[in-house]
């Protein structure tokens, strides 16, 4: 692929209808225009010749739009040509535009997803899906897992996708939601709108819903009413054991609080040289407590997931107007943009286990679907 630099008139240049970026922030464009007026264009845009005359933008539409805002007449451009000196084709132009946008400016998650899907389609049907993803990943300098996660977002309902693009729902949670049926996507989104769950909780609940969907599909979820007397007796014993263990924790909390209130210097005298050994004992208890806490958090997620699945019986239509109303409400609340609490940050490590397993499952399912 060849290139040459030239100063082109803005009227000679046409926007790319296949531009992978669909959203351009007007405030950011104005800032860029002000920068161009003060410092000039630091890097030329990239264009290609059009058969019908003029040039089409391959990369740099933000810079082009900023030039229009700044009232400029010309713009520096690099003109791409094929090895034979002719204009490059649509596939090469889109690939170049995708690479430029994904590595130079933040694209919305769904814009990336659509762009990756188009690049995959360009690889042709004679290439295995897994091989096609690896080819695209190399071209855009992203991991296969990253691309699979973005592709999964194409399964989102319109209103959920809007929340993701606005940054109110994180991409990790969105990947888990995308794996659900449209009915259950609607259910969990309605629950999320009430402001009753953090993004971290959303990941866990969506993942729990996904597991319950799979279990229901495999007809492996046995209701208590369907259990035999022996199974019911076993369930009762297990219930008593679990609740008793958790009740016992309350007593231990009181004991630990007594130790926490004891002066450290006095405590050292009381332990008579066993302080190090007792600290190791508490460390072991802390690790077990964290694991138990993680499991109970998952239990809460499954309980919430069950309630959502039961209540989400009818699938609502994907209407653009509905999405706009929902997003306006989300923006007005301001809750989604709040900084995470210390507790949320401390829970991130515990969530990593679920997220890692979930991401691996998404990569496998997306590669198959692609």
C-alpha cells in the first residue's frame, strides 16, 4: 500500500458512509477545533481516491469535522493507494479506518462490536471462525478474548446496549447480560434501573441467571415439591447445618470484637510469645471467611436471579423511543456514574473468579457463533 501527502480542500473530501464510529462528541470536537486553530493539525488525515471524483476519509473524521468547525478551507492529508498506484478497495479502507479509530480514540463498545463483525465478515466464508478472529485480532492489535467479548454485545437488547454505550453498565456485566434470553435481559435491566445493584453485583446476578437458564434447559433443577422423602430429609439437614454455621459466626464476631478492643501492648503480654502463631490463626480464619462470604454473595445473586427470571415472562419490544426514555432517566439519576465504594473495590478480587470463568465461557460460545 502506497501513500503520498497533499493539502486538500475540504470540499474535495467526502465522509465515509462505512465509518465505524457512529458517535462524535460535539464538545470534544469543539476542543479539538480550538487546538487546531492554536497549534495546527499535528497529524494528517488519511483519505483514498473515489472513482466518482474527490476523496473519501479512511481515518481522521474527527480531525476533519474539527477543521469544519474551525472554519478551515484546507487540510493536510495522506492519500492511500494500492501497490499498483490505484485507489484502495472498500475492505482495505474499512480495515484501516477500524485500526485508526480503535487505537487512537475511544470508540463506544457497540461501535467496536459492529466493526469487528464487519471485519470478520470480510474474511470470507472459506476461513474457519476461530482463524478469522485470530486474523482480525492481529490486524487491530487486540486479543481474541477482547474481540469475543465485544462481539457478544451484539446480542444485547436495544435499551441495554444504550446503557452500555453511555457507560452506565460496564462491558463485563454487559457480556453476561448478552448471554441471557431477551426476556431475562429485560428483567435484569428493569431491576438495574431501580438503582438496587452496583455494576459488580450486576455481573454476579447476570452470571447466576445464565447458570440457571442453562440448568433449566438441561432439566437439572429439581424443585422441593418433586423431591423424594429421603431427598427432603437430606435438604432439611443441610439447611439446618448451614444456618447454624452462619449463626455461630455472630458469636465469633463478638469474640473478635473483644480482641480488637484490647490494647496491642497488653495483648502481647497476654499471649505470652504466641502473638505470631495467633496471627497466623486469624489469617487462616480470614481466608476461610472470605471464601464463605464469596459463596453467600453468590447465593444472594442466585436468589435475586431466580426472582428476576420468574418475573420476566413476557418479552417487551425493542423500541428506540423506549430506549431513549430509559436512558434519559438513567442520566438524570446520576447513580450510574458514581465512584465505586471501598467495599466495591474490595469485592473486585472476589468477583475475579466468576468473571474469569464467565469470560472463558463467552470466548468459547462466541467463537462457535462467529
